[in-house]
C-alpha cells in the first residue's frame, strides 16, 4: 500500500513537471543573414549575437556570399525550418523581394538591415543613411581640395555599382553632391572595385591613364584599402590623397600612419544595425510597434584628429570581444 502511494505521488510530480514544461514558451528562432565576410558584417553579427543573448532568442547565422541564388536558397531553407523571423541584408531592393514575400506568407517576420526593399514585405528596415555617408566624406574632400589645391583637383571614384547598384549610387551621388560644389573639380574616372585586390589593379590602371590625378575616393572598405595600397605601390604617397567609406582596424591604421595617403573615412554603425535588427524582430514577434524605417547617420574619422581615430580603435576591440 505504502509503495503504491509513493509511486502515485512520483507519477503525479512527474506529470506536473511535464505539464509545466509544456506550458513554457518555446525559444524564438531568428535567422540573421549577411552577404559577405568583412569587418562591417562581422560587427553586424556581433550586434545580432548581443541582442539575441539579451532577448533570449536563438540566432541562426548565415552568409549569402553575395550570390542571389544562395540568398534564395537560404530563405527557402529557413521557411522550411519554420523560423520565427529573418533579419537579412538583401542583395537587391527589387530582386530580393519575391523570396521574402514567400517567407512572410508563411508567417515569418521579415526585418531588413543595410538596405531597404522596394516593398512593404519588411516589418522594419535598419540601415545607414547611404547618401549621407557619401556626402560626409565628400565635404571632407572638398575642404581638403580648397585647402591643398586652391579648389582645383582631378578626382577618381571607385564604386560598387555592379554589386549593389542602389546603395552604390546613393553613396556616390552623396559624394559628388559635395565635391562638385567646387567648379574646379573634374571627375576623370569612375570605376567599379569593391574588393581590395580589385581596387589595387583598377587604381593602378587609373593612375597610368591619369598621372596628374589628385584625389581618389572609394565607396566601401575594400575599395578604400586597395586605393591606399595602389597609391603606395605607385610611389605617390604625399602626392595623391585617398578618401573613403566604411571603417576597419586597417583603415584606422592607415589614418594614423606616416605615409599620409588616407585622409578621411566615414564609418557606419554596424554593431548597432545588427542589434537593432534583432530587437525589432523580437518586438514584432511580441506584437509591439516598431519604427518602419531607421536610418543611422555615419561618423567621420580624419587624419587631423588622431585621438578620435584611436578611440575608435579601442571601441572596435570592445565590440569584437
């Protein structure tokens, strides 16, 4: 009799425990998709991880490797796996829409970061103000040309039009809007080169065709790195100035070195972008309101303010831990 009572109590406790577990809300799963492996997107992922940990959600990380077919494949995989949300850096404002619409039709919350889609499929979009990023460095370049060359200069541009046309155009137009305020500025070349090795070769060709060039502006991190290396390789340090976009430890070092090639860069806020993308997804899943579009301003780092560059490097180390 005593054994039966004990056994019944044990079964009752086990049943209550099982019932309690079944009532626990399951952990939400959010897919975080970037499209290339560079310091910007590494920091985006760090921001996502931080926000996911704070909000108690599972983060599934993926990289589309800048391949449209792979982007579609990843989205389809996450649809099949029934994730709760997808936070994605889309490859195209237009072409990425179709696959993400399928995700939304399956009840998956869509959040975009780094680019806004030409569609209402995303519950929220977190990105930098791309025009402002270009204009910020453009203002610094214009002031440099006025100070060093009396308002007259020949300028070359490295963009990434064939990679991300919408984003590249915004940055480039922002830059041009400032430097072309000087009637003495001539843009002698406008090429595509967004990877460092591409840019080294491209800038080498530009310098051969335009030996009297004064300024090179690059629209992204890889292009800026390659432009600096190409100018150094050509023995033009101190004669040709490079201005750029995006930030990294390497670019910060270029701003602090004695070669005097890189003069200024405008950085984005990738950690904040990643964190806000996950936080927006969590809010939507909870039924809370979110801002439809968030555009974060960039920040300028210049050779003339080395203390700010050093502070940025320290901050970069903190965020990368």
